[in-house]
C-alpha cells in the first residue's frame, strides 16, 4: 500500500502529465481504416518479448500499438498515429495505464462504452481480456495549472490531483485509458478516464463507486 507521501509525489508527476497531454496543439487526423481481425493484429505487434505490452484491441473500435515511456520521463506521450503510451507510474501499482492525445488515438477512447471487450496483447502473442466498467469525465478547475482540482461531470464531486490519481490508477488490477476533453475551444478543459476490469472479475473496488 502506498503512503500518502508517495501518492503526493506521484500526483505531482501525474499533474504534469495531465497538463502535457492537454496543451499540445491539436492536428487533425484521418479516420481509422478498416480494422484487422484480432488474430491478424496480434501477429502484427508480436516482438518476442513476453514482458512487453505491445498492442491493445477493441473490436469495432481500434487496434493500436503500445509504446513505453522512456526511463525517468513520466510525462512522455507518443505523437505517433494509431499508437498509445503505457503509463509507467500505473505499472508501479500493478495496473495498466494507456495514454493518448485526444487529436490522435485518444479520440477513440471517447467512443468507448461500458461492456466492450478490451484485449491487451504482449510481445509473445499472449493476451489478457478486460471489460469496460466505468467511464469518468472531469473538468479541470484550472486547466493550465498543475495544481488544478477536478470536478466529476456526473456527480459534481471535487477531487485533488492526488485523489484523482488514486481513484483511477490504484486498487485492484485494471486498465485505465486516459485522454483529454476539449470544450469551448480549450483543449485542456477536461480529462477522460475509461476503466476496464479483468473479464473474469467484474466486482468494483470500493473507491470506484
């Protein structure tokens, strides 16, 4: 279990990441082409490394390659199309964080709905299956500040950055998709988090309620 000090330290990095993801200048991207079937996609991302997450697949939604953050750069988010970035800090808590700018692969996160199947593919071709169970949308009270608080758009609950990090990246094993929400011309207006739990275990940890 992480201490409050550890969570505060991670929340600082998390806040910087939220700002980086939100403030890059958006560029239009072309619509995704027809998706490959799962078997074909697995073959395309295999690299022989069983410990490396190399792809994520949601039937009818996307087939995306996964890249890792460079060491000591928890704010890195890939700018390559059809690619997501694995969030290193989430891995420290036994979870999978997948990051993308909302003008690139993050646009596909906005279309996800509860119940959809998420397949993680590893370098040796092995897979793990999850189901989407929770979708959280937050407004940043100070969009361009790393000290911003966040307001849940469904409940009105107000969270600090460290509370938000704990909510979406700690707890029982799960996948968290993260991107930004643009509104009124402000690309850093809000944040989206989509949670997917192991397909064989749909019970929600208490802090997700």
